[in-house]
C-alpha cells in the first residue's frame, strides 16, 4: 500500500535589502529589493499551488518578512546553519525539501514533476545551469549530512554525499535550474519575474 509521505519545505530568503548584490551595477537598491521580494513571493506561491507540501517554512534573517499562510523561522546564523536550526526546530518526520527562492521560471507543474521524479533511497538534487550552485534538495529526514549551500555548493554537496555513502540523482528540470544570479541571467529571465 502506498503510505503517504509528508514533505516539509524550507525556503531560505535573506533580507530583501541585502539580496542580489551581484546585480548592483544594473539595479539600484530599491529595485534589487523589489526584485528579491517579487521572486520570493512567486516561488512561495508556486510551492503553495503545487499542493505537495505539508508545511512550508520561510527561513530568514528578516523579522519583517511575512508571507500569508507560511511559517517563518527567524535566524541570524549563516545560511546552512540557519537551515539546520529550522529543520531541527520543526522536526520533520519524512521528506525534507530545500529550495532557493530566486527561481524566476518556477511553477507548480515543474514542482509536481520534481516530486514524481523523487527517489526516496537517494538524495535528490537540482544544480543551477552551470552545475556550480544548488537550487533544490530533497531527501529523507533520516539521512544525516552537512548542508553546503553557497559558492560552488554542487560539488561540495557531491563530496559530502559520497563521504557519507549516500547515492544521489541530479534531477534536470529547467524551471528549477534557472536561477537569477548574474546580469546575464537577469536579462534572460526578467520577463518571467515581471510577468
């Protein structure tokens, strides 16, 4: 019989005024803040609309950030530590899903596709298009390993999995691979954000 697994989503979102510094030559601080805010809301709405998550927790250093119907976990720790804190605090039983909120083409159908590609026995990872960064991670909560989000995280994650003897699969879904990190990304993807 198919036992339904609960999925707990954790979405790290840093203070909008601190985000997207790499776009500072083309966007002023207010515009960067609005862009980050718009993308976070778009990502969260796609998560809500996909109906595959039992809980969605915003992991943030911004006490003023509230999105309706979404839990917030407040922490000033560095990214990986604050994700760990949020996960420990909410004690998810089954599946943990972590996703960055700067994915302009994110949509509920691709999230559902990701879930149907999910393999419970391995760590499921989605890299960015360059296979440098990591946009999504989904794994059973019984698996223990260190989170490596940040610069060159994809390779750091793969090393971490292998040192813990975990197999992984890199799921290739364009909407989850396209992130907005550089000016080039901005011009390529802005229509999705503004749309």
